[in-house]
C-alpha cells in the first residue's frame, strides 16, 4: 500500500504525459527505422512482378527467390564475397593494430612531442592531398591493382585515433604505468599484457567501425583495381546493377523482364551486402556502446 502511494506521489500528471510523449516518439522512431528493413527484406523474396508493380509494401507477395538464385548463379558474387571477407578481416586487423600503436603513445604524458604529432594527425582531418596525388603515391609504391591498395592507404582513420587516445587517457592510470616500470616491465609488454586486456570496449568499437567501413568500401577498389578477380563484393554488385540496367538491343518483352529482374536484384543485393554486418553487430553491441561513452564523454 505504501509503495503504491509513493509511486502515485512520484508520478504526477506532468510526468505521465512526458513519459507518454517519450514512448510515443521512440515508437515512431522504431517504426521509421524498422520499416525500410522489413520492406527491403520482403521485396527481396517477392516475385519481380509484385516488386515492380508496387504490390509489396510490408509483407512478401508471391514469394520467390529468383533474386538470390540469380546472385548465387553468378560466379563473380562468390569471388567478390571472398575478397570482401579478406579485405575486411585483414584491413580491420591492420587498422586496429596501427590505430592502437599511434593512439597509445599519444595518450601518455611522458611521450615527447605528442602535442605536435597530435596536431599533425588532426590536421589531416581538415586537409587532404586529393585524389590525383594520392593515386600517384599509391602508384609509386607499386600497389596499383594489388590487394595492398585497399589495405594500406586508408588504414588509419583520425577520428578513431582520437577516440582510442581519449579512452587510454581515462582508463589507463599513470600509477599503473609507474608500477610496471618499477617491476621492470617494458613498454611493449605493458601494452600487450595490461593495456590491451583492459581495452576490450574500445577495441570492439574500433573493430566494428573499421570492419563496417571496409565492408562497405568500393571507391578505392574502383580507382585502384583493374583485375576482376580482386574486386570486392560492393564493386561486383555495382557492375551487376549497371549491366542489368542497360537494355542494349533487347526487344520490348525482354527489356521489361530485365528491368523487373534488375529491380528485384537491387533488394537482394542490399540484403546480401548488409547481412554480415547485421550478424556481427549484436555480439559487439555491448562493447560498442560502452567504448563510445568512455571515449567521447570522458575524453
């Protein structure tokens, strides 16, 4: 009885109206976010005629897997998938390693020249060399039409360095470093044995950001790669869409069928391209939120 009375006292009419407004807005945001996902998934498993005629608005109509069947029958899709998996795994490993190697020294007060180095790193967020100079540098390094062209030039993102640096500053106390130095622990061993085990949240943030960026990247491949066997999935999907949108000298009936299939392929391609990220994200979501809060709010 007392708890009911206390709850009634705490929750006034204004509080209830405010909570109702908050839940209403959150529900609306949830619908806005979920509807495109449900629509794309429903369109990808509907018949081409239903998709092009606009019959699909929420649930699948005349369920058909022609879009996914067409993708699986295309050898380039499997090759592109394998390439994207390699680029994502190798690129994420390289990027996270380099980011930690740069951000950790910048977080230590005893690192000589860290202010000037941090200013140079931050300056790259404002000014870039441009596409042609960057292409010339990649060419001089003999990385054109190689896998390294997608792994090295954009290996470090400045914003991720700033987030990691803020995390190390707030989560690794100087006293811990001094104690390790007294025990004779080297900097490399301290980084490997102490810093990394305590930095799982920020490592999860870095892995997710770099992996998503690497998976969705296609512009670098479009610029630097020439061999089709090296193309990532995104570039392969782009070429398939362009090919299906070009009618050529087809008759009217075949052109309509081609356009219907192209429209269906768009939704199937979206599902195929986003599936790995949707599968991975729930496993790192807890670390992602924690790392973002520590790296941004406290920093």
